[in-house]
C-alpha cells in the first residue's frame, strides 16, 4: 500500500510539474476547493469507520477457531480409544484443520469442504454417544463443533460481503477527481503546491487502499496490508500433526 501510494504521488507530482511549466494552472486555491477536499476526506473517513468493526471482529476469528479445533481434538482424544470410529474422527479433524489453514492462506474460503469434514466429525460424535460416552464430553464436543461452524460461516459472510460497493466506487472517483483538480490548482510559491499536493495525494490514495484491504482481511498470506494473524491456526495444525505422528 505504501509503495503504491508513493508511486501515485510521484506520478501526480510529475504531472503537476509539467502542467506548471506549461502554465496550465488555472484554478485558484479558494474556500470552495478546500471544501471539496474536506468533503472527500470526510466521505473516506465514513467508509473507513464503517469497515473497522468487521475488521476488528475478523482479527479474533482465527484465534477462536484455533481454540475450538484444539479443544475438539483434545476432548476426542480423552473419550476415544483405538477403533474405526476414533480413527475416522482423527482423520476428519486433521483434514478440517488443514482445510481451514489452506483457505486462510490462499484467501479462497470453501465452506462446502469445511462442512463435509464437520459432518463426518458429527457422525463420529453420534456414534460415540451410542457407546455410552459420558454426556458432558459429548456436549463439549458438540459445542466445539457448533463454534467452528458458526465462525467459518462468519468468515464466508465477511468475504462475500463488500462494504457499500457503490459508495466505495463513488469515493474512488471523487479521489481521482480531487487529485486531478489539484494538478491545475495554482499555489504560489510552487514548492508549497508540491508539498500540499504530495501530502493530499498520499493521504487520499492511502486511505482508498487501506479501506479496500480491511474490507476483506482474509485475502491470503502477503496479499494485503491488513491480513489477520494466522499464527494460532498454524500452531494448531502443527500440534495435530505432532500428536498423530
């Protein structure tokens, strides 16, 4: 994001310099110009404030998913002895952790695959209940399973839902128009125009890309400047692999 904003500012200043040398600056820096700039900045602030709540929630989801999956595996290990049902549950939990980790790192959420593993685990829990496993363990595993399903569905909703797409499109157009206007605004001395244009360009372009990134914090590893931390998911995957190795 910083690199993109920096390149945008350089191109903006280069264009403004050419316009200045050719004497094509015909817009005076009046109160109307500053009002337009303030209005666009305010619009971007509203979009930013609207996207922040989902982003803050998204930061918690990987950690909570990791807790549910690890608890589910531990509860299963306690009540489950060697047997076909236990082995199927172990394999289903390992695949569930692998699918969740893969979806997070690739940034493409496939709820159908997750639901398939959840159904296999649910069937295993039902079979354990028929074998007179203590009800409190069955309830705990069912609660963990429900928590995983709820959080994974929430991730899918966040990925599939964009925050006010028309408003964001209008904001990007307004930013382009304001920066285009600044190219033709005449400010004396010229170095003040350069400073004002650079700061304004970096601010507006940076906000646009920041809003775009936090609107979908599950884009995948190193594909966004606002990716959520997947450390807990990776630790659970490592833990399950060590236990079963």
